C-alpha cells in the first residue's frame, strides 16, 4: 500500500489501518518516526452534550468467533484537519448503520464479509466492507464489489453517469462511485483488491464523505454522528510514551484515551495514508453507546 500522505481534505473512510512510525517533537522529546503533515489543533474548550444512539442493541444469533482485523473507520473531525479512527468486531453478514438522517430521508448501511488471510504463518480473519446500500427518500442505490443497482437497473463497474429525480445522481469512473444528493452531500465509494500481491484477491469497498454540509441536526449512525451539530470533540495535550504518541479526546463529555496511528486513505488512482487518533475497544467512548447499537437488524 502506498505510504504517501494525501493533501486533499474532506474524506471519511472505512478501510485498512496501519500503525507506522512518525516524528513529532513534544516538549523537547522526539519520537523516532517518519515526517508527516502537521496536525491542526482541535479546540481545547469543552462543551458537554450527549446524544444517545437511535438504535436498539442487537442480540447476536451466531456462534462464530468475531473478526477484528484491518477494517477501520476513519472520520475527519469537522472544522479541523484532525481525524479519528477505530475498528469494530465483525461477523460475516453483519450490517451496520453508517449514516441515518431521518430529516433528510437518508439511510446508508454497509454489509461486512470476512476473508481468511493465509499469507502469514497464522491465518487471520479480515472483515471487509463488501456492499453499501443508499436510500434517499423513495430511491435506492446498491453498490457492491461486483455490480451496482440503481432502481431496477443492474450496472457493472464501467464509466457511467446516472441522474434520477429527487436531486439524486451517480457517477462511476476508475473504480470510484460518487453518489450526490443535491449539491450539499457527496458520498464516495472506492473499490480495492485485497490482499495486495496475492493470487487469491477479493474486492472490498472504501466509504467516504466528501461533502457533508447538507446533513441535518438529526444525522446519526456509526459515521453520521460525527457530523451532528450536537457532536463535540476537543483534545487534551499530546504526549509521548516511549515510541507511542498519545492524548485524551473529550467526546461529548466522555474522556477517551487515544494513540496516533496511520490509516489508509485513497487519492485519485492510489491509496495514501492519513494520521488519525485511534480509539481501541471497538471505539468505546468515541462513539455514542456500543458498536452493537448500530447493527441494522
């Protein structure tokens, strides 16, 4: 995977996260790492507010062991250049509510599959995003790794432009799908192959928000909650613990310890990396409630 840092702002992603070294000077202490783009500081004032998820906690009906692999949720914090990222446990067939905005009539869910990676000495299960369903009012778009479905028409991954009524349009080019809702919401899906260099590759999808200003104050979901006007994130001072860069995020009055990592983020025709504050334990504290609250059942 390419390690170049993308300068373009405004993307949010589900993808693969890699921990790599960086260089940051903290109060005269240097951590031995690779130079990268400077981080724009988040505001340090705290504005407590709590918004509970609008989803019921789901009870799993499977005995399979969950996979906690490379799938990562990468979210740009609005009005800053900082990103947060987290992973979640996944079973084959899990469907997560990514963005839910009842006021705008938008509902987006993502379906997970799991691939066993035999490249290492010990086989590892990798959860991959394989299908995304977009609902806008009465229109539906399905983007899967092998096809797309717009209303009743089935499309393949070829360059195409489609415009429906209700201010909804779709453009496909170079393994990238752009779904535009009016002029103030643009959602991007990019198709990748995993694992790189293997003769047994499968496709997976990356999900991004390119333009988010059209979401209402009721937007929620695993990703959508970060774009609610009620959502507040501030950051404490950064410090070094051996070779790890750490801090504490204040998320709607919750204190969340995080570490600095890198997550994959694509540019035109290639994948790049982005610094992000990683919250472990399935994003506990970073997201409202528990990750199971976002299962679409």
